[in-house]
């Protein structure tokens, strides 16, 4: 088994529609999430929702939600302890949705196992 540290997705604004931000490589054994940071850069409170979606699945409603509408006040950073340490099976994905476009900056890193 080989472990490779990697950026799961680089620094960017969280989309305002539910979007797959990272998918664990299908040829691997899975991915561990080591760090997931969200920072609200707006002047008002915004929310972020994060799902860990199993392989061959698509989120609907509240399916697979780990962090639901987490409120971040203006300029607040949140380190997502609910997500850190979680394992995605090969083909599993991280989906993210912010309450408004270009307000919450996100970044995640972890380890791929092959």
C-alpha cells in the first residue's frame, strides 16, 4: 500500500449550487481527509453544507449530509472537525454548497491510498 499526500481541491470559492469538489480516484483504495477549511469573506453570515457521497451515488435532499447549513459569521474560519479524519471509498466524493456565490473560500487536503 502506498500513501500519497495531496491537495484534494485548491483554494477557491464554494459554489452556490451543490457541486462535487473532489472524487477519490477509482483505481485507489480510498482517500482520507486531513484538513478542510472554510472562511466566510463576506460582511454578513453565510452558510455552507458539505456531503460525503458514496461511490455511484448522487446527493438528493439531505442525503449524505455531514455538515448541514453551518453558519459562518463575517470573516469567520471553520476547520470542519466533522469532516477531518473521514475516509472516502474509491469513487466517493466531497460535495459542497454555499448559501451565496463567491462568499466562502474553501480548501481541502488529504491522503490517497493505492
